[in-house]
C-alpha cells in the first residue's frame, strides 16, 4: 500500500513531461454523446407554447376596447386609461379594426383560467402585446422587420383573360396580384391601353418585393420591365441619375415613358360603353351619339385627373350628374361625369396635376350604375381619346445618356433572356 503514493508521483511526472514537449501531440478520442437532448422552445410572439394555452380570435364589426378586453377582469377606468395610452405617438392606435386577428395567452398552471396576455395585430408590420399580469396594464409595440427581395414574374395573355388573371397564376393572394398589376399599369399608363390587351401579349417584370416573416404583401417598386402589346415590345427602366435631377421610367432609347395624358381616369375598372356615334341610350331608349368612354367601377373609386390642368367647372346638371371639367391647355379639355361626390378642395380655378384625385365614382345624373363617363375635347370638339396620338415627353438630356445606357445594359440582358423564353412558349387558353 505504501508503493501507491510513489507510483502516483512517477506517473504524474511522466505525463507532465509529455505535455510540455513541443514535439509531441496528445490526441483525445472522440467520445459520442448519447445522453444529451437539446430542447428548442416553440415560441409565438415570444411566448413559450408549452407554458400557455392560446385562444385565437378576430375583431368583429362595431367592437371597442371593452369587447377586446372583456376576458381580463379589469374595470372601466383601466380600460379608458389604457385606450388613452394607446393614442400615444409611440403606439399610435386610436381604435381597433374589424377583421384584425388577436390572441389571448393563459398560463397552463393558472387554475382560475384567466388570460394574462393579449396580442393584437393591427397590420402585417407590427403587433401590440398587452400584459395584464401586473397591477397596471403593460403595453409594448413591436415592429417586424421588412425584407426587400428582387423577384421576377413573366407571362402572356390568354384568350378571354387579362393582366390581373395571368398575374394571379403566380401569386397566392389577391393583394400581391393587385399590387403588381397596379404597378405595371402605372409604368405603362401613358402607352398601353390595358382595356385592349390581345391574346399573346407578353410581359417580363423585375420588381422589389416587400415581405414580413417570409410572406410577401406588397411591391416596393418596379425595377425594369418589358411589355409586348400588339406585337410591339416596350422596355421600361426605373432610373435616377447621379445628381438626382433625372428620375423616372425610360425606354431602351432613353425616352421618358410618361406622356401628357393617362389612358384611363380610374384604376381596376372595365369599359362598359365605348365612344359611339350611334349608341342606343340605356335610359332614354333612343339612338344618339355617346361622345365619351364609360369606365365601370364600384361607387367611391377615386377618379384621377388624366393630365395637368386647371379646373374649369365643378358642378352638377340633370344629365351629367356631379361632374368636373379640366382645361389642360389651349388644345385639350377633359370632363368626368356621374360622380358620387367631388374631392375635397376641387373647385373652379384650382390647379391639379396628373394623377390627382378629383372625385369619386358614382351614378348621379342619367346613369344606370356606378361609372365615370370620361369625355375628351380637342380644339373644342369631342373625340375618342383612345384613338388620339399624343406627343411624346421631353427627351433625356444628352449628357445623362451615357450614364443611363451603362446602367440599363445588364438589366436589358436579363430581360432579353426571359423574353426569349416567352417567344418559344405558345399562347395558352384561359383557365377561367
């Protein structure tokens, strides 16, 4: 037994000498760990789902804060003070909106089964957490990070189809379909009549998509796009020069896409009656000239000034109903009939810009349903605006063109690759 201390010292000296030697390496065996279990928490809005029971619900029409907080056993004074605190600029909530989701969280160990927390989502960007576990109600607003990613969508118009229908085949929700459709129509609002699209018309669009938690919800901007209408391809590139003075959409030759007049005074509409010199009037039942184009849209849809100008009339008459007329220059005037109401601030003498809201779709006057009758004068004579050839905008300055052409070169190459793919794809029958 007395030999053990000496043996221990001897072994220790050998190990020390080995470990201090610069020419020796000690390799440890890889010992597999079989008894370690890593448990990841399943979280929702920061709450551990193993610790809470969750109830999902939706705000109903006519609800107030009283309805939202009814399960939390708080008095009216607390509800009122909480509502006042929510109006603070850091939170910025004056009321709750019908259709918005909310969740209540109840601790599983709570025998009273009283929820302690509520999470309300006013929009896709943020959520507000209410903490009822203390004497006073805790409020915390958190903003979700918005991700911006370049995306591409392409397609062609099928028989009995439309741009929004074809775009809808690439998106899971109508919100994104409407956003990208609106953005495309905004780029070509001056050069393509989207009410006259033809079978085989094609498009390639590169855009920045805005998403939250991987779910797309909007279009940040169109970056570069190509649209073929009636066998004519139209490039458009979103460009801002190094000085910031030149900005907008331009074609491959540096011509600005913007034109003096928009093709339509309303978005997301349809033509219910075209310019016709011998139309059977739906109310008077007689044949008479229809010197305008009717765009059917829901009551309240904004009506836009199709070009810069000055309001010459904002009035009402028996046949026209509520209407606005704009003098654009010595050559052109436009008129917008059957409004439900005129926009705030619109009256004779007011200067408006292209795209300004001047009124809202209605069915006042001699109208069978909600629409805007868009009338167009050239040199005092009413004409069909859809047949008019408008002058082009001012050309890009020569000194900016080299920068522009260098900027668009790689983007045009990317578009051309996708255009080539579409050129070998036959037009399909509509799926609707």
